[in-house]
């Protein structure tokens, strides 16, 4: 299920993180594995092949990247990242 929030969850969220990560990993020819223990937690392991030989040629973009034109900024202000008050 793409949008799943377990009952009694500590943090609220949309539940889209893991399905999105899984899709991105699979698009790169990788896989994700999970080991879970009830009332203990879960361990997620990802495997992504190195290089690009395993990818379809028509999915690759060749050429130089103009890193100066890429604007990177955090999605949340730093103060929100460490805030426990989600009201």
C-alpha cells in the first residue's frame, strides 16, 4: 500500500517514503530487502548495481552537467528538521 499509516504511530506522515524509495531503487536496477522484528524495528538493505552497463541505453543522459545551474535548497528549514512538535 502506498499510503499506509499504522495505528499508534509516533510520527505522522503520508507513508509514501518507502514505496518511493523502492521505485527509485528498482529504476536503477537494484532491490530493497527488509527484516522486521515485532516491537523491535526493521532493517532495510538496498542493493544498487555500480556503473551504468545494466541500464537501457535510451534511459541514459550523456554529457556534462552544469552544476552551477542546479539550485539546491533544503525542503524544510533546519529548525523544522529537529522539531518534535508537529502541530
